[in-house]
C-alpha cells in the first residue's frame, strides 16, 4: 500500500533575510491581480457600470472590505473564545484566520459605499464584481492547502493526505515526522484534501460558470444571484468532507457545520435575487 502524501510545505516561499515572502501573501497577490486584470477586461463591455480606468480604485475599496470583513467575520463566527482571552486578538493578523462569509459582508459594504460614491446601481456593481470572486477563492484555498490548515475529515481514499497540524501527537523535529510517515505510522490519520475540493468547486468551476454566464447582458441581479447560489451549494457539499473547526464541532443536529449554516442564508438570498431579476425583466 502506498503512503499518503505528506503536506508539509515551508510557509515562507522566499527568504531574503530581513524580508520573508509567505505563500499566503503570494496567493492574495495573485487573487487581487487576477481580479484587476479580468475586471478591466470586462469593463470594456458597454453594459457594465464602470470604466476600465476605475477598476483599480474600486479594487482598493474591495481589498479593504475583504480584509476587514474577513477578519472580523472570523473573530465573530469562529474565534469569540480567543477574543475573550485576548482583547487584541482581532488585530493579530499574523496568527491567521479569515472568514469568507465575513469577507463577503465586507465586500458588500465596500460595494455599497462605492456605488453611492459613483451614483450607480448596487446590484449592477454586484453583478460586475461576482464574475471574479470565485477565482480569488481558488487562490485562497490553495493558500490554505499549502499552509496545511482547514483540512478534511479522516479518509482512506487513495488521494488522502497527511496534514501535520492535524495529527493527534506532536513530533520533535521534521525528521521525526518524516520517519513516522515513511514507517506508515500516520496512514490512519490521512484526510481528505478538502482545500483542493473547495478550490476546484467554489473556485475554478464556479468561476467558469459565472464568467461564461456574464458574457452577455443579463437581468440586473442575475449574475450576483447565480454566484450566491453556486457558492452556497458547492460550500455545503465540500463541508461534508471538511473537518469541523475543533473548538466548534458540529453546531446543529450532530451533522451541520458552521460553514453549512452560514451558507444557507446565501443560498436563500441567491435564489431570491434570481427570482427578482427575471421577474423584473419579464
């Protein structure tokens, strides 16, 4: 029997002495750079509400919304116990912890402010933005995989992987960890690489669906509604393979995770938005 893959990347992609470039930073940079390039491309089409020259300014607003909302959402949804122990915890970004649902709220606030700033429709700006969000999610999930976090549930699937941070015991050195892995002692702790499932589903696949759908003019709100429905369904599906957060566990019926519960309002909002968009255009 072959050994499961050991996911043990160095979090630092490039060490320049006083400056260290982390993989996480690279994935965020790729997410924002791809959003800028793709939105500038789409902004050349006449049915979108902003011009290519405005994309950079709008993206700055969105970046602030993603970081502020993502961090605050993580603290409120997943880290209240840590906040109670450390009042400065929300500001310790170096400790990690971002919530997509919180980031989405942050982006919505940024969108509302920018739409008001330019005097354009909020839903139309939402449709414009929704085209590139899934690709950013794909980069983020790849960052989670490289960082060995947000791993999946224990599995005997041929592609299951071992994540050191998920092991039930610590090893004194990387060499000791590798020796245990080569001896097959960690095979029963291999897990689904759920980060890659999410990167493929709510990332690349959803990006392809929304991007193709948005090539033609659609009723206002339809692109955003499709994104919300698609993300919610893919996220709920992926959560069946993802290990629930250790300090939360299952939050309802001994089966539902926090990610599932937070996705249900998104699903309802997406369906409502699609119905509204097509009824209004009829």
